[in-house]
């Protein structure tokens, strides 16, 4: 847009272009005012910084702040700083004497759009104002563009993430189809983990990450042969080694997708034991991520109370007794009481089946509230 057109645009709606002239010299203010009003601007005056700031209250915003530097009371530089914080959309212009060039440069650093040296030619003043307005307008356009761009990027990222989640969900379903006995396992582990987390007071992103990690924790079993997963008898050493690799396999599947990064430590270490005898890293105590220490209880409890290829389900009461017995060795002794006492705050989806005998054996507080 050419400069004439630009100013013309403002002149057509002059109420939008309000200029505040701040100078302790009344004569200079009045002559500047007269010239700017002839050019189509609405002009107001203040004799120092304090007076200028007082004019901000309840006033229609000023498009331009044209200020002297040296004034009694608040000087122009301080005024620019305070004004810029309260009205960042105003174009600040400093009027300085030649001798004050350093100060004018300082004013630019403080956010002024431009400066003009006194005495000035009024045509130059008009061009300076116009340039400052254009600069502010471009800044606004850039801000709008950035805001829109951020929104668009977020929208696209959400779409991509939801596609990833759907693909991974499909993989979980494929895993459950392959491993008949773990059908519904990740759902139940998620249910128990969240109930424990709520009892422990885990909230926000940490709770959300635990939820996601619980759903995905056994994803790596997709890399374990079906014959091993569903083997009725005891596993050989090699077969067990194949099982042990499943947390690492899950991490390798999820690692390329940044969206899943916060979940990886919890998934990798969901088979660690509190006494350091677990796998894959033999981490112990609080070196094991909190989410893993929670998930390992949920995971073991569900494994014990589900029928597997190699054994029948344990009664729920026996499984609870086993969790208690292993508190401090396999499980974090500070999380076991939460497992025993937790009160779920989520509604169980219809498709999730609980182990037989669960309701009789589990403390009432653990059971989900009726919908
Ligand atoms: Fe696992």
C-alpha cells in the first residue's frame, strides 16, 4: 500500500487516528496540534509524562504518542516504557534536540518507533507519523499471522497425533487378537492405575501420561511370537528373553513419534521391581518412574486375576494377599496401601470386564461408583 493511500485510509476514518502530543513547551504543542489537525488527525496535548498517563484512563486509545524527552516530572523515556507496557499498540515517536541523539537512540531501544529532531519540518513530521503507523500496522498483521499460524499448526498437530493414537490403538487390538488371554488387559490395567493415581493425588499431565502409558504398556508384545505368548507350559530361557524384550520393543515403536516421548520411561520400566530385581534395567526404589511403580501393581494384579495360557486365574482375594506380601520387594510399599484403598473416579466402559469374584474380594472403596 502506497504512503498516500495509507494516510488516506486513516483520514477517511479520522476518529481512529488519535495523536497525543507531550511537550512542556506550550507553543510547540499548539503548533504541532494545528498542523496535525489540518492533516486530519485528532490531537490531544499533555505537558509531561504524568499528565499523559492520566489521559490513558477511560480514553479512546491513542494511535500515536509524540513525546519530547526532557520534561519536568516524568520524562519522555520513562513515559515510553510505562506507556508501551499499558498500550503496546500505540506508535511512540520521540522529539529530540540534536544534542540528545544518544537519548533518542535509547528511546528506540525502549520501543519507540521513530524519532524526529527539533526543529523539524512539518512535512517530515507527517511522514514520520505515517511511517510509525505503518510499522505498527505491520506488527499487528505479523502478530495476527503468528497467532493464526500457531492455531493452524496446533490443529494439524492434533490431527496427526489423533491419527497416531488410532494407529497405535489398532496395534493394541491386533495384539489382543493375537494374544487371546490378554484381551481387555490394557483397559483393566489403565482402570486400576488411574484409581491408584487418584488415591495418591496424582493430577494433571502426570495423570494423563499415566493413563496413556497404561493403555500402551504391553504394545511391545506385538514383537513376541504368538507361540510364546500363548504357550501353556513353562517358558525356555530363550522364550523368556523374548518376553523380556517387550518393553524395549514398545519404546522402539513409539520413539519416532514425539507425542509419545513423555510416556516412554513409564512404559520401558513397567517390569522393574522395587528391590531392583526386575527388568530391563534393574532399577530400584524411586529410581523407577512413579508411573511404572503404579503400573506394575495394576499389571501384576490383573495378570494374577486373569486366566492365562499357562494357569487359571487366582481368586481376587489371593491376588490382593500376594500384592500385600510383595510390598517392599516387588512393589513400592508406599503405593500398595493406595492400591488397597483407592477410590476410582472413572466410569468403567461397558466393554471392560473385571475378573470373576472381583466385587466380592476387593475392598468396597476400590470398586467403581455406580454410574
Ligand atoms: Fe508387560
